[in-house]
C-alpha cells in the first residue's frame, strides 16, 4: 500500500475501453464502449460510429438540454442509468465558457463529460503540527457511504462558479458562515480520470485551504455528513497510505495539502509520484 | 501573450524528433535524432537503432561514467557539445535511486536525461499583498544572460539532495545563512520537457517557499546574479504575461506561487491551463 496506489485508483481510465464524444466541433466527453452501444438506440440525437460518437442536437442550451434529457429519461427507464439526481452540471467546451447543454448529475459519468467540484482543507496549525477537520460521509450517500471526507466538498452545479459553490456548501455541510469562509484561499486544481460502474469520471477539483479558528466547530446541516473530527495530519497520512478509509478522491486533496505545506518532502521516495501524479493533463 | 504561452515555451519537446535512450533495462533519456546520428560513431558505447538507442557500457557507476566521459570528450572535440561545465549530474532510473553513471552538466541536454533543480520563492507579505525578491542573471551566464530569476535556483549536482542543494545555493547566490534558509519549506515539484539548441531538457524543479525577513537583503557572492530587487507580485505577473523578461522556467515557478497563494484564482480564464500545465507527466 502506498500513496501512489491512491492516485492510481483515481486514474483507472483505459482509453481502449472508451471513445470520444463530440459536440459542436469539440470533444466534450468519453463514452465507455458499452454506453456508446446503448446510445445507438437514440440515433436521432447521438451518432455513434466505430471510434467516436457525436451529439447531433443543435440550438440553444435550453433546447439541447431538453433533447439530451429525453435520452437520459429513456436510459433511466432501461436501467442504464441510476435515478435522477435532479441537479444539473454545465457541459461546456472548456471551463468558464458558456454551456452547450446542462446534464443531470446522475448521467455525467455515463457520458464521461468533465465535472468540476470544490474541496476544502479545513486545518488548524500549532507550529509545524497540522490537524485537519475531517467529516464522515452519511451512510445513505450514493458514493462511498461512511467514508472519511474533507470538511466541505461539492460538485459545481450549473450556473455556479467555484467560489459560489464553496460558500453554499460550506454553509450547508459544515455551518461555516459566509463571512468566515471568505478567508479561504484557492490553492490549485487537481485532476484525475477514472472508470466507475457507470462510466467515466473526468474530474477537476478546485482546492481551497481554510485555517479554521480554534473556537469554531463544524456541524452538519444537510444530513450528508454524520459527524466531524479534528485529526492530526500525520495520522491522516498514515491512514491514507495504508487504508481505503477516505473517499477515493479526498486522498488526493489531502496528499496535495501535505505537499504544499512541506509535510511530504523531496526525500520521500514517493514525492515525485505524488507531487506530479495529482495533475493529469487536461486533453 | 498569455501565461499559457510561457508554459508552452517550456514544453516544446516533440516526440517525432527524438528517440528513447535506454540503459540497464530502463529509459533514461531522450535523444534528438541528429544527436543520435552523431552517437553512431561511438558504437562500442552506444548502440543506435532506428527508433531507440542503448548505452552498452556496464559495470560500476565510476566505470560507466568514465566510458561515457570519453564519448563526451569526443563530442566536445567534434563541436557537438559545448565546453565542459565540470559539474556532474547523477543519471538514475528514477529520483532517489543510485546513479547508473554521472554526466557532465554540459552534456545533459544532448542525451536528454532528466535533470533536477531547486527554485526558491523568496517572498514578503503585507496582508494580501505579496512581493518577491527577484535576481537579475549575470550577463556572462550561458543560459538566458541578463534575464530575471528567482532569489535562489540551482541544479542538483551528483551526490546532493534537494535540501542540501538549496542550502548551498542560498549561501552562494544570495548570502542567506543556513540557519535562515532552514525556515524554507518544500511546496511541490514542477516538470517540463523542452527542445533546445543542444537537445532535450527533461526537467524537474523542486520548489521551496521562504518568507524573507524584512531586515534581510540578499547579496550575491558567486557572480551569477548582478543584483536583486524586491518586486510586487502583481507587477511580476503582468510582466510574465506580456514579456519574456524572466528566465524561461522561472515563469513557471512564479505562476505556481501565484496559484498556491490564491493570487491567480479559478475565475481567471487561464486558471486550469496554469494550475494543470505546470505538471507534465513523468514518463
């Protein structure tokens, strides 16, 4: 067991098992081949060829979104997709550009479109000793129930930016008021591409650091976290190295924290695997 | 002109113009094809085939180093290589492993072996306002004479680790005493692969941050820096975006500083190009 194992786990994507999904002259997703096969029944909306698929729907974002929604509804009926999440993500050519369409969050890995989220390291520091506030995911979460998590994390829904998502999730998940979370600073972006049961996750995590005041204790408001605990970073790192206790992608966020704060150092044999491996090229 | 241009400049490597160099069952370098052609005259030491080259010399690190040195000497005589630098870098399977051989620094890009260096951000902070101590490279430097540089930077010579190199270079280049530089923290590693006149640079930069005390002014001791200036980070970033005033790879180190300290933020259209583009996969 090693730190690099945690990173490899998040980068299980195999190009041989997928084909690119195009829209409007741009590659917008990665379709696993079985999912591409399932799309062939919807040839008016998606043209699936041997080595690529293309979204044929054109028009305004609203119009394309409705057309894709009809396909998603059919896929849910065919049990190709889990039930609706009723939360939509923007699908755009690239980060910051206007969306081509909006997609229900539950369908994002099926199409392998890039998804963006925010993750917050809530830390306390005593000299060289760091601790992190760690949440435990509720037992009814769809993904990684019961596993350990950042103090705040969430997907960036349509129309939201990274900063607005952080403010919203900080309030909902950990009862951190807007005036307090304003002290958090963006510190980078991590990327990975992973095959899951549903398809392919092509994820970007915007990472924020937040020095939590000593007199503040996070409390969950939305039922997604069953409790919070302040843990010494050294113990967290050992647990990351030797167990799968943390949600799959949270391992990466905390390893990045350890690199940026000089806890993992160049004399560690895994240093370059970690410092470099947290950043998969965005193609 | 953009931040991404500075990153692209450092990643000009084109696989079609190079072939892998193998030693001891591992890919240890990238040979540009004209350099590979020149090695054919030294067929007892290097076997050059159509799409790969191999170091044939075997034995102890000292023995292999002497054999490769003889070839380097011949290449210098043939004017394929610049004059000796009389400083050797370790060539190993990977960072931290024992070297297969040592190579004169002047020959590193010819063989395209991975080179490691340290770069130090020497900063001062006043609330949200950061300044960096910036050096100007002496006019007689072989690479990028007269350009702007980090307060301290240097290649990791054979037998040195990253931390020891930092201590040595901090003393020589900026007269920062060991007791003071001990406060610097490693904060990550940046990677790029670049074609130059001499061949291919496959570089890893270990980055350190150091909050410079207000009462400390760097002074150069080894003649490599003609002077130091404290510059506001905002002005530095604008200069990076619009000019080539900084040494090619120093642009990357400062962009990383701006990302880690929340100066460049996710709402910048170049944010992901920068935060992600500073980390080329190590293959």
